[in-house]
């Protein structure tokens, strides 16, 4: 089960204390926290990314990649983002970049 990050204070804490990793046009700022029972995920896709339709499409793809992962995320908070270069990215590429982000973040 993956929870949602809803409070502004959590986003601020992740930005200040978290570790930022990038894979191609996708990025993730994560703060591993073993006191959490489940991972919490947020998405930060600004208007510069594109129209609401494009932002929502990428957000749904990212959510689906996390839902179908064979191994769950480690407890902590994750904020995923994307640069405008991610517009029109195929699902397989989104999946590859997301797995790379998670591996980079949990390896260090």
C-alpha cells in the first residue's frame, strides 16, 4: 500500500532534508524514514511541463509503475517530478526511468 503526501510541511521537509536523484527527464526527491508504516508518494509536475491532460497522463503512468512493482518501496517519502522533455514519453521509458530513480535513491 502506498500513501499520499498531502501536507505542505511534508513537501517542505522532503525538499530540505531529502536526497535528489535524476534519471533522464524524471527526478525524485526522497527521504527514507523507517518510522513510517508505508511509503508516501507525491508528484510535482508544474505548468511548464504542459497541459493538465499531459501532466495527468504522466502522473497516472508513474502511479501505475509504482503499483505494479514486484518489490515495495522502502518506508519513506518520495516526490516524483519531470522536466518538459518527458512529454510524450512511452510507458516503457517511464517505467525504466522510475526503476532507475528508485535504485539510485535506495543504493546510497
